[in-house]
C-alpha cells in the first residue's frame, strides 16, 4: 500500500513562468534549458511522469507562425521592403520567440499533467 503525498495546488501559470516544481512550487522543474529534472530537490517529487511530448513545440509553431507571418504581411503590404529586410527582421524574431515560449509552454503543460494526474496509456481514471 502506498501513501499519497498531499501537495498544495500550484498554479500552472506560475509553474510556466518560474519553472518551479508543479508539486511544491519551491524546487526546480528543469535541470537544463529544456531537460526536466529527475526529482524535485525540495519535495522529492518523482518527475518521471513529466513528458509533454510534442505539445509545446506545436503550440510554439502555431503562436510564433501566426505572429510573425501576420507582422511580415503587414510590413510587406505597407512598406514593400526588399527580401533581405524580411530575413533580417523575421528570422531573429522567430528564434527569440520560439526559444522564449518553448520553456514556458513545456513547464505549463507538465504542470497541467501533474494537476490532472495525466499518464500515458490511460483512457479513464480508475
């Protein structure tokens, strides 16, 4: 028989912004830029469940694509700059937005997995 450890509710938004542990809100979720730690150093929560898969990347592609393509179309229609100006403007912006959003979205999705007790291969909570 295993005893369940009670964890306070930590906001998924807070976990996304700060990268803290979804269980206690004190430890670190990441031990690298995008690599999730094995365990929380504060509450010893096993973070093996944390697998956001391709979800964060898909959201980043959709969000960054919408913003950058929309901005590029506005600039093209209003100013008609040469193509090299587009490359200088939009490639660095895409990289900064993608890398900035990826960690935030991955932490948020891991927090949602923890809060909803989501595990792979289960269709119903039993």
